[in-house]
C-alpha cells in the first residue's frame, strides 16, 4: 500500500497495490474491506481523541478592559508635564 487516503473516505482503494502474483478478485475484495474498516476505525478514534474546542484566539488574547476615566480635581495628580 502506498500513499495516504485523501477525501471523504479514509482509505482510497485505488492506492492499494498487491505485489503477490495470482491474487484472486475475492482476496482483493477481502483485503480492501479489512483495510477500509481499519482505516475508518482509526479515523474515528482520532476524531474522538481530538480535544474539545476551547476559547478562540481572540478570547484568549483579550485583556480586561481598563477602568473608566473620571476627570476632575485631583484625578491627574501623578501626571507631570
């Protein structure tokens, strides 16, 4: 077998290559069915193992908002020009 399956199916049967001579069509069908089932099972296990999506990048990077500015006497004491 060479290459990796791409597309809807996890296994592309056209990518299977038999190097043994004299393989019957029934043997080809059996091997293809077993490999397709194994690939589908592996793809399902990988999907289940994927972590649940958490907060997106925007939510992770945002900072809390600053406090409201209150102008008035004595509010700018620390500011010097």
